[in-house]
């Protein structure tokens, strides 16, 4: 155990750090982090009574969802799942952890962010980093060659959290993937149609779906003179273009990755290009690009993709953008990413008023991404049999953040329960009668509540209805019991009417189905 | 790395173990476990090409859910969530891991089963062991003094899995809890009503809800002469009464826990008692039991509880059973556990035909449990403020196992998608027209599929409908396009009718809402 004096010393200096940051009006996240450290130290010291004090917090980068957040989350999930089901997807689930070796070698430079479990005897395990690798493992293990499935579950990354911008260490992914040997670009186009539908239905404001192809990137690197063994690392540098200006990206390529200035400049020309089917056609005529068979194959597929997207009437939001790279190692063909337009993500600045850099306000925009990964399943199959796959992942945490802000901003109250009626009484000693009645209501499928007190005040019962948006109150009293009726009160209008016990259930159902 | 020859040697001896077990017709689980070890060894050796081979499995004690299992799971969850919502519950979510110290000291002897995360720098973390302790942490952290919430999520225990009987290392819990300072036994009775409703609606066959009270157990231990410091350990021995005969339980008390033979025999008399309100009344008159104030308080509450349960009309399934102990440390009052009647759990023997012991066939019965824990939140509150809580956890994995067996046994096919219509064609070169049509259907909210092939055979399109239960096919052909119609085919009857494009959407909606 640490020495008490030593901890007190640490608390003192940590307290100074916090005070300094506050006086400098530093970034809120940074302050929160240092405050958390301070609390932890204080907890280690324990209370005055010497009793051990718990650190009352969730682990770094994680959060609880309160009922209001859950109500919003449920709404968002319903929209997304409805879309996946509309497109005929089944769903599967996989364990939260996998054998460590299942994840090894799938994420390139990001592998260091994987959470490992402690070796407590038995297998070496890691928390899943995404849903794609477990999906590929599932396909190979069960020898499934075609499936269209969605999977909504939490994944884990030991990343630097930026929670105010919806970036967590534990976060949901909503994945939709199509596995199978099919004709080119048909499933790929459906994935983009799905992104279009979901982002439109969620009413997140204007958005744009960037599209590119790994083969075009690789071909471009080849014709620009990037050595083969540098493709992946240069690719992850290009991937930073949405977060830093070209000059910085170029500097990283040349200074850190050792690329020639000339090659970098050639890449710079290409990655500034954006367009639609026309750009794909133009590049197919580009004498340099044409030298790469890979690039040509990618460009032809982009053309075909756009023709299908036209039939789906979604080309207004789709841009062929040669700067789109996406970091993950496993992509082999088309890749895409959806970003919200800046105008609509302005509240980000609202969340982190201090020190919001360009990087922060830009990166909040990405809300969906995916692509084709034809080689991943083969990495798991003992005979290397390939199952071509294409999929999309909805970045649900950022969507939650935006929806939460919208809910905060709007006057509308978010209900966290669905209770239709409160069983109440004005007089005392009616608990038994109330329990008898509420039991009847529950048995008839009506959502009902009663106070857990023998003799609650009518006012407090009515107040509870106001606060939680319960529309009806069924009031019992001596007279009502004698008359075989229940007084049904409409909370909003305060209108009251006597309903016979026999008609009560149908009356409640009628009134609440109208609402 | 291991030496190749050494691994080959290990494979040889492991192979012999497997062969021996198979020849002895050993327990299926045991064989599976040894086979898994063999596969792992083989994988370590690698293939003939020297390439590393993956072990294609999920971690021990975990499983994937395939689409059919997910369809069943969704149905079960819907029933349970509907019930929770009917009773006015909100929902929350907490992270899958907690600070290690949050879980420390909450689970008594079971703490050794907690999964820890590897120390990768930063906080020490553990996977949640149940949903109750995170709930208590949530209440204390947010200073919430009353809430009625449900939480459905996976929990983790490094237990010995017995997967054929629905016992996993990763499994779902469905918890409903009522926190707040209320009048005695009203929320407790509602929890039992909820168990009754859920088990009835799921149609799992006959069941029984055993009820007891920690105070009655402790009072009983006291009057029987158990030393104070042995209450908990004797309690966990009593807890085994549903798995072993009294003689064995007694032997453990006397030989392992050092209890006197006399005290054990007195306990033996009490724990054989079962009844209803009458038994509580009888024990309130019992001269020995009466010596314990605690026991009297517990018995009075059991009486009160039964009076509420009578109003809820659920006493036909509730039994006051003094042998019910429940292992967890945090219970302070009423405890309960629901078990399915043996007759209906018979398929358990079906699952594990070899070596099914009495223990196995009995323990499969428990499908819900819970109780009152008035001290847990106070353990987290810096000032020790208590928030009384009572709750119930539905043992969903066992319910899944039973539902899966029922689905297997019944002829009815479980649909894994909700697709209403397949867009198809008999002729070639109609892909574009099909994509245009399906896009219209999707935009109108209709669940629709199209084959991802340019020119699929009509037969294979129809076969897909048969296999996945799609009720309608919208067939396009040159003639239909010319006439501005679509041929709508009913898969079940093979009836076909031409519908104008303008009426197609309403026609599909009409036909599928009837279904």
C-alpha cells in the first residue's frame, strides 16, 4: 500500500494541476480527466473514518446511459433496424471477446488499441475491436458462403476518448454486411442506398457519402512511384486528409515515411480530385492511371456503381473522392464514408467551447463507413476459401450525440416509460382495492402504475403523472367502489368521468390508442 | 515457441484421450472440450504449408447466435420487455466493464469467477458479473433515490460452463429492479407478479416460485446455534439443497464447515418446511423461531407479501420454502427463485444423454431469481446513505434453450427475415428495371429483396422465396413493362395476377398486413 503522506502530497500537486487548467480555461475534457485523477487519489486516501471509499465512476472512455438517453437510443436503433430489415437482413450475435489470435493481424497499426483480458488460466482473450472480424470468423467457422446480416453490438478500443464528440472506448456499432459471390457492385450499391436511407430518416441534416476504391488507391500509389511495401503506411497517411491539411499530410509522407517529394506531389494532385461517374470516366482516360490494371478495374467498378446508384436515386449525396482512404487493412475494393455537412454539426463547438481545433470540428462529421473486404474470411478458412463481403457500419455514438442535443434543444419532453394509466385514490386504506384493480389492468395488457405507499396523497399521485407523461388516472374511492365504477381522469385536461368497471379496460385502450 | 516434435507428441496423446472418451461414451461436453484442445494443438502445429492456422472457435463457455436463434431470442426479449414496460419500468445501460474495485467484496465466495482485464496501463478493470452491482453503483453515483428500471445485457462468469443446459460464461441477464423507500412488500409483490406473468406468457409449462427471507434464514441459524461468523458459509451450503440431498448438505455443514451435528439437525428440520401464508403464521408461533426478532420480522413480511400476492392472484404458483437460500452476499430480505416443473424440463436429458446426473437434471429448472438488497447502494455512497432495492433477474439462457428445443420439435418454420416481396424476372437483362422497382418499394417502406445477380434463373428466385418464407414475388418481364404492370405471385398458392405499377405498393401492403 502507498504511504498516506505520499498520497496527500500527490493530492496537493494534482489539485494544483486542476486549478491551473481551470484558470487557463482549458479544454473541458482535459479538466475532467485531471479531476478524475484527483478524485481517485482522494479515494485511495479514504474518508476520515479510515473506511475505504469507492471511486464512483465508470471506466475511462465509457459511460452509463440514463433512461432519457436510452429512450433516444431505442428510437435511433428502431430506425436503423427497420431499414436493415427492409433490406431483408437477418441478424446474428457473437461473444464480446474472441480468442486473441482471432484478432491478431487484422487491424494493422490499430492493433495496439485492442483490450486484452488478463490471463487467469485458460485461453488468451481480447475484447472485440469491431464486428467485421468476428463476422468473418463466424462465416469461416460455420462454412457460410452467403448471408445478409446485421449486427448491433458494442466494440472496444483503447483509444483516446473524446466523449463530448461521441468518441468512446466502449461504443456501439451497427453493421450491415452482404457476403457471397455475386455480380459486381449490386450489393455494394445496396449498402450505399442503406446509408442514404438511414441518414435521411434520422433527419441529421445534409450529408455526403464519399466513395473510393482500394484498388484505385493502390494503383495510384504504384503509378506515382510509391514502393510496394509502403502502400499501407502511405494509405494511412492519406486517410488523415479529412483531419489535416495536405501540406501536413505531405510532410508526414516525405519526412516520416520516407517518400520522395515528387511521388508525394503526384499523389497530391490525384487526391484533390472529386466528382461522380464523369470523374471515373476521365481517370479511365488518364495516361498515367491507365498504367495500373488495378486502378482501371476499380475505376470501371466505380462507373458501374454510379449507374446503380442512379437507379436508386441517391447520386445527389454520393461523391467519388480520391482522398478517401480508410485505415483498416482488410478492405480490398470499394470503400465509403458518410459525413454530415458542417453547418449541421455546429453544436460540436457548443459541446467543447474551449480549444476546439479544426481537427475536432471536422472529424465529428463521419457517421458511417464501410467497404468491400474479399479476403478476410479466407484468412480464417483452413483452406483459404474466400467469401467476398461488402458492408457498412453506422457510427451510432455520434448520431446519439446529435440526437441528444436536438432533444435538449427542443421543448418536447422525452418520455422514458410508456405507462398509460396510474391507479390512484384520494382516500386512505384503499391499497388492496388498488392492487386488485391494477392486477386486472396488467392482465389485460395495459401499462399501469400504482404508488408503492399504503396511503399516498392524491396530489403526489397526480404530480407523478405530470412528470412522467402518464395520460390517464384511474381513481378509486369508497363511493366509486359502492357504485362499481372507476373515475377516469385525463391528466392533460383534468376532465373526469365515471366508467363502469366492466368497461374500464376497453375505455383505456380506446383513449390511449388515439393518443 | 514450442518445439514441433513436442506438439506432435502432445497431439498424439490428446488424440488418445479423445478416442478413449468416445469409446466410453462419455459426456458430450467432456468430449467436446477434449476435442477443442486437440484442435488447438493441431492449429499450433500449422498446416502442411507451414502457414499458421487459426483455431476456429469461440472462447470457452461462449457461443454465437445464428439467425434462427436470434429470431427466437428477439421473441423472448419482446415478451419480457413488454412485461417490464407494462409495469412502468424505464431502462438504463452501463459499461460491460467496471473499475475492479467496484466489484470487489460484493459476491462473497463467487468473486473468484470475475473476469479481469489485462493491465495495459491505466485503470484496473473487470467484466461485470451481474447487473445488480453496476445498478447500485449507478444509483449512488447519480444520487438517485428512487427508480424502477430494467436492464437487459450480458454478464460474465469464469464458471464451469455446461452449455447444453444453458449455462455459459457469457450470458444474458434480464433484470427488473425497484429502488426507493416504500411501504413494505408492495414492490416485492410486484416483482413476483412480473415473474408470474413472464413465465406464463412464455408458455414454458408449469412452474413454481419459491420464496424465503434472509432474515428468516439468519434467525433460524441463530436459534439453531450457528455461530454468527458462520451464517454466510452455512447459508451457501443450504443453497445447495436444490442440487444435493439433505444428507450431503449436512455432511458439508458438519465435516467441512465445522458445525455441530445437533445444530445441523435442527436446521434440517426447518429447511424441510414448505407452505404458504399458513406456514408463516405457524412459524410465528414456533417457540424457538420466536426467539429471533429478525426471523419474526421476516415471517411477518412473508405474511404481508402473501396477502398482496392473493390480490394479484398468483399464489397458486408461490411457495414459502425455508430451504431457499440463494448464494449472493448482498440480499437482506425477501428472496425468491422460480423453477420449472421437472416434467416440462425433461428435454434436458435429451441434450446430454450420457452421464446426466441428478444434479444436472434438477438445476436446469431455475429460470428466475432475485430478492431484496437494502444495503448494496450504501456500500457505494460516500456517506453510506441507503437506498432500499428489490429486484428480479430472468434466467434467459435457460429459457432460450427450452424455446429452441420447442422450435426444433415443432414443424413450424422460424423465419429469420421479414421480407414481404421478392423482385424477380423470368427474362434476362432486366436488372436495371428490377433495381428501379425495388428502390420504389424500399422508399415506400416495403421489405423487399432482389437477387444480386444480373440474370438469375426464375426457379432459383422462387426457391429462395420458399426457403426463407417470403410470401410474394413481384415479377417483371418485357410484356409487363410495356403494359405498365407487375405480375404479383403468391408463393404459397402460385396464384399470379397483374397489378398496375400505380397500385402495386398498396396491393402489397394490403396482402401482407392480412398475413
